[in-house]
C-alpha cells in the first residue's frame, strides 16, 4: 500500500498558504487583447494521445467551446507542460521561466493539472502533494496570474488500487480547501486569483469511449473535457476581471 507514510513524515509539510497582508501584483487587463488560457501541467495529461497516435490536448475542445460565448469569440487556448515527473520533486525554478513569460501577456489565465505522477509513489500523503501543487499556484499569483486548480482525474489504477483512489479523493478535497483559504486570506484584487474546478470526468468506466488505455483520454475524451470545462473557465475570467477593476 502507498499509504504507509509515518505520522512524523505526514506532518512535515503543510499546504502552502499566502501571507495575510502580502501585496500581490494586479493582473494585466487589456480591452483590445484576446483572452488567453494556458493549460499547464503534467505532459501526459495535458496532451493525451488518441488512438491514431495524434496529440489530442483538451485545450482544443476548450477553445472551441469558449468561443461560443459572447465576448469570448477570440479566446486563445494554448497547451504548455513540464516533463513527466512527480511535482513533489520539482523546484520552482523548473517552471518559473514559463510563468515569467505568461505574466507579461494580458488577459491570461492558467489551468493547472499536476500531481498524477505522484499518486503511486510509496508513502505519498495528500498534504505533501497539495503543498507542491499550491506552491505552483502561488508562484503564478506572485506574478499577477489568475489560476484554476483542476482536480485530479479518475483512472483504471484507482479502480484496482483502493489506496490510490483514497489518496486522489483526499488530494482533491484538500486542494479545494486550500483554494478557499487562499481566497479568504488574500486581499483584493487577488480574491479571485484561484478557483478549484473538479475534473470534468468524475468516474472511470472502461465502457465509455473516451479512454485510450484506462489512464489517458482519447480525442473524444479530451473534447468532452474541454467542453465541460468551458463554463467554469468563463466564470473564472469574469470574476477575475470584475475584481481587478
């Protein structure tokens, strides 16, 4: 079982929390610039492979769906990723250069999906994993970037290993709690800088024609993910822009 971390190890880290009186930069809002969404995170879960061995990132479906909304017709969605490795082993320098570039682009929002490679690590605990994920969000907030914390997706592994399923549920719960605390502690205009969104596919079912191998989604799956995410991303944009005025 991967749930073997001792109590001593378990309390060594707490999810990263922003300081109460921390001054954070305002996001860059430009009326004439298109809104931009960056799908950022684990490579294998940002750009899934379809049955035809073609990249099928969920960002393409998200862009199509967002452009159906009034005032979102010119929205641009881009896919970014870091190398497939546990986020708990990554240092801020691993992604700081990417965030630096995004911070200079107006009307930007980053969707972060990370932690899938950590779930099967021996002794992994939710507080350790959420600490690493929240640190990535906080690095973005320091640069005035609005983020969406996307919950971890289901998989076949969770159906055959109960400890992984429990850990996934704990991470999603704790990540949601962290985003709520973050919004309460950080003063405007950063109140809407992070939003938790549950993963659009809530349960693994091998009979659904959206999977490649029970771990990765095919093109139809990623299209479904993108379309189901669209209303949440639209609302996050609107809240962030309203708070920043």
